[in-house]
C-alpha cells in the first residue's frame, strides 16, 4: 500500500468523484444543470477513475470511508489551525501533537469526520 499521506490524497479525490457521481444520478440536479447548459456525460469514466483510486487505499480505511460517507457526504475534511472544517469545532490541544501527519488517521472527536492537515 502507498504511504498514508498518499492514501489520504486519494481519499479526498475519491470523495470528490463520489459527489460528482451522486449529483449526476440525481434527476433534479440533471434538470437544473440541463437548464444551465451543462451536459451529464462521462459517468462511466468517473466510475472507472473511482475504482482506480479505491485500489490505492487500504481496505479498512476504504471500508470506513464507504460506510460513513453514506450518512456524511463530505466525510474527509481539512484541519485549519486546530479547527475541523466539517463541524467548525476546535480540536483538543492534545490532538495536534498526538499524530504526526502521515502516520495515522485522525478523526474529529466531535463529528467523526476523517481529518487531514494542509
């Protein structure tokens, strides 16, 4: 498996692709975007890209993402300073020194989202 920071990068991209796929399958969005002149094409290409990215992510991390993303659409979020950008709550002071970026997965104690540091 690739290093954890590469897996998190792939997970962020995977999340964006998943959101695009969900939007492309939503009939209301299709009507709205059609009126704006946007074409709904290449969903198969998105799905192929998704499969390729998913193969670069460790099994347990991918399963956690897939399970939790069903109820939290934007599951993987950045941390700015000590603030989770998913729920906008401050993380405990101990969390910033607890994990060296790229060595373990950090989650928000408040909302449960997967965090990455930028």
